[in-house]
């Protein structure tokens, strides 16, 4: 039973354009959500998070949107850069335990 | 400041052998997590500790897997006997005391395990 789903295995975007990565969850008890970025042969690194009491959080080029009624969150990267090419994991949590999605491979073409 | 340290980075072993993966969390962090990443299942939590005590081991696949945390600076994940289906990348992560951050976890570089 996948509680956190990233339905797009991969996404390809032109440099300078917007990248939108999506994530759906099923457990309404999740109270915070995070995005991680992972390069090959490295561990995931934290990118941005959002609490369930908010619907938007921005950090530079990265914005996370949360739609609680739809149990959906998205990560927007504007503008996309070649260095953003990586695997992006969505994660949701309640307490200290995180549930991760399967990841989306983002390729930013120059 | 050193991040989470894992060893070895790569491990190749034969089916039936015992495998021990090691992790040193970030100093001051009191939560430690073990994850496994596979193509089929993505990143799944195996077990986590708080103040060296196992809190939730519901993700441990079977009795062949065991984890210990004898002190605040060291944890092991052991597989005995190992099987080819255990081949995966195993990550260790740590996080600071609850309430100190947004539950962000800091990951090590991972151990790539291959069981032949």
C-alpha cells in the first residue's frame, strides 16, 4: 500500500523553463511534507518542506504547494537549471517517521 | 562538521554470507534511521531509533535483518544470511531532537550491496 505516490517516473524540461513535480498521498494524518533531491552515488539531500497548516512555501527558485483537500503537493522550480537534474523524492510524515515516494527523475536540457 | 558517515560504500558478497553495514550519525542527533532503496520499491524505511532505542522496526523485511545502536555515535544493520534479493542501496539518516527542526533528516552517502 503506497501512501505516497509520484506517478511520473521522469520529466524532461528545457533550461530556463518551469519544472513541476507532483506527489499524491493517501494518509490524512500526515502533518508535514518534504522534498529531497538525490544525485547519483550520493544520499538524498533536503530541499524544502511545508507544514500541513500552510499551502505554500518558497525558498529561492523552489516553491512547494500543498492542496490538503486533494491530498496533493507539487514542487515548482523556476527557472530550471542543468544542475537541477537529479532524482526528486517527495516525503510525508507524522512524528519522526517519513514515508517516501518512488522518486521522479528530472532532466533539464541546456 | 562531518555529515552522516556510512561504511563500507560498496559491498559485494556471496549468497549465504553475513553482511554488516555501519553508520555514524551526526553528533547531537538523537534519531537514526535505516532505509533501503530499490528500483521496485523506491526508498523504504526499515527501522528507526530514538536515543539508541529501536522505536519502529515494522519495515524490517524478515528475521534475517537485524539492527543495533549500542551508543549514540554508532549503529549497525546486519543481514544474515544474505540473499540476492537483498541487493540494494542502504542509507542511514539522522535527525535532531524533535521540535528542533522541520523533521528534516540528513542522509549518509549509502552502501551499495550486491549479493551474488
